[in-house]
């Protein structure tokens, strides 16, 4: 081990490298999709978890204000599909953000 410029007597120096995770790899692991998009009365949100994780899915308006929580719970690894009623929302552009142990992903949702 090494502490500053001093070598410790506890172990020999070990060298290793780790590869950095790319944001694209993390987002691909989430696999969040919304359809139909644009939506009129309802949209389906589908995602896959690769590990058990707390999951939070929120809808934000164009100004970034959270307008609805769709899910906030611990989930097991599998593919999920949930229907989202959009009739209470004004027409416009929204963002669906999913946060989990697999990463964060945002998808634009247009409501007609």
C-alpha cells in the first residue's frame, strides 16, 4: 500500500485499471420506452431492470416542475409495462424521468 510518498510494509504495490462506464451503457441497461408518442388519452411506459432497485418514475412539465409520480417503489429485475392515463394533462410536451440503481433516463412525451 502507499500513503502519500511513503510505502507501507503491509503489502506490495499493486497496479490495476478499471474501465469507465459510459452513460450510453447505463441508459441502455434501463431500456425505458413510451408509446404511443404523441399520446392522446393514454400512454404505455415500458422498462427493464437488470437488478433489484428502488425505482422512481416522475412526469415533469416543460418548465421542469414535477406534475405526477407514476411509481416510487422497490422492484425486482424484470420487464415492466404500465399504462399512464394522460386525460388530466394539458396538451404539450412533458418529460418522464426514471431513476433506479441502473441509472437515470429521461424520455420526452408529447400529449395531444
